[in-house]
C-alpha cells in the first residue's frame, strides 16, 4: 500500500481512501456471493430446480446490476458528483436488500430481493474505479485497482465461511439478516470520512464546474467501443467472468452433492483455500502487470493469458479427484492463475479511454462481465446440469465443471490477442488525446 500511494499527493489520505474502498468492496462481494453457499439449503427449503438456483444466484442480480451500471457511471463522471456519497447510498441500499432476502417466503420474493441487491451494488465499482484512477498515478494504477479488487476474493472467502457457519448454526434466513445489516453502518463511515478530490475545497468545486464536460454518452461509448483492444479486453473479461461465477456457484454445490460436505464445511475449506488463492492471484496479477508492463505495455495482460491456459489441466484433475481434501488442494493453483486478470484488465481499460470516460469504461466492462458472467454463468451451468441429470444423476455437476474447466482457454486466447494491440493503441491515445469543449460554470453540466 505504501508503494502504491507513495508517489501520490496526500499519501495518508490516499491510503485511507483505498482501505475504505477495499472494505466496501469486501461487503459488496459478501452480500453478492453468500447466496452461493446458501443455495443448496434454500433449494431444499423452497423446492427449487437447478435452473431456478442459477436464475436466483445469477441473472436476477446481474440484469439490474448491469443495466443501471452505465447511467450511474455517467452520473459519476460529472465533475460535480460526490463519488464517495454515491457509493455510500448504494452500500446502504444493497445491505438492506440483502437482509430482506432472509424474509422471503417463496422463490418470487427471493428473486425480487436479489434484484434489489443488484440495484444497490450497481453504484459501487464504476465510481470507485474512477476515484482510484484520479488518486493514483498511472504507473501504479494496476496495483491500486488490484488492491481494490482484493475485495472479490476476500469477500467471497468471508461470504463462504460466514454464510456456511451461520446456515449450520441458525439457518439461511438468519444468515442473510446477520450479514446484511452491518453494511448500513459502514455506509455512514463512507459518507462522512471519504472525500472526493474534485470537491476537496471551494476552489476545487469551481475548477470542476469549469472543467471539460463529461463526454456525451454516445460519444463516450463510441470512444470506448472504437478501440479494438478494448473490445478484445471485453471478450476476455466477459469469458473469464462467465467461468468464474459459474464455477464458484456450482463448485460449492458439487462439494455438497458429490462429496457429502455440509454448507459449513464447504464454506470453511473451499472458502478458505479459494479465498487465499484468489487474494494471492489478484495481488500477483497486479504486481506482474506493473513490473513487466513498465518494460513493455503489452505484457500487462501476459500473466492472465498464460495463467488461464495453465489452469485448465489442473482444474480437470481437481474435479476428478475422489476425495474432497485432494480436490480442494488441486483447485488452489488454478484459483491463483485464474485471478491474475482483475487488476490488469481494469488498468488496461482505464488507459484505453479518455479521462472523462473512465467510469463509463469501467461500467461498460462491468456490464458485459456481469450480464454474461454473473447473469448467464450460473444459469447456463444450472440448465446444463438439469439437461444431463437423467444421464449422470447426482454426478451431473461434476461433468458440467469438466466443461467449464476446458473453456478456460477462451479468455486466455482473448487476453493474448488484446495484449498484442496494447502498445499500438496506448501510443496512439497518448499522441492524440481526446479533447472536448469547456462548459461555462453558469451553464452547469448535463
């Protein structure tokens, strides 16, 4: 953290901001992913099919999360918007809706509550990425965004362990309530502690009002999607997310069905090893991107490409293992390799777009990653499990995961192809920055 913030102004303030944003993102993923460890008890209680499990854990959340992400990012890109306050409001909303999941009496009510979680979480990452990119110098951006992205494995780990323990002790309804409510208190901390550098003082507000207007939405999307490297990055990130969300949901169920583990056991051991592997991989991916990307910017994405390809055979061995301890041990290394992409992906995305379209770039990436990944990954694998269940019975999830492991070569290919274009497009952007007209302060911003 000292290395990331060391060259930025107001180092202590930057550190505090990054740590609080990390904690917020941890809460984000606890509330998002706890449903995975609770899915099997919920399914038994509410008599759900595998397809309904996939819909509840994925598409119900992702559809509204992705649709609202771009307009919220557009609002965050305005110079007069307080990004910390936007994050605080979003945090309060999704925490309350997580708690309400525990009060659901049927599938429809649970689906609506999960939609509410998605609505709230849509206001977290785009403004957070934009805020971090303003606070941290470009040469440290991969590490800073990787640090923020540690919220994914840490939140997933804590969601697994806490959710599994709570469901064994109390039940799935109580687990939602206990996990959801503390986020409202954290929202107050974010509201009163974090400051937006664009609004640090009265002069900064005046400067923000006289800065270039945020790019019109169509123009911002044209700039973002006009980059071939960004489109390849979009394909890579979406494929990686599709597999990550799908495998996380169904691997937890795989250990319960195939290896007869309780939710608490899966939450502890799979959450612990998967979480530690994800933390290590996320940090290492950012470190490798900054180190080798400084020598040649194409290598920002080399580690994700190589790591995802190497993860395929190890994952196949893990799902074939006859005992759950061996399966968990074998899954550790693929988890590390598959986590390399978080920081480098968002760092490359931020570098490929104009300054005032950064939140739009993050939201566009999140839109496709979450709609395709979180929305369709668990649902697709659940439908596939239902489809082959007459043939393989309770082992259907194991065969679904075999296929998911092999598909890891798809994001590896796209990361490699994108890396080949990074130097050319980043050099061109450096030489020809996008300029936009200045809007007088009296007219405001649209």
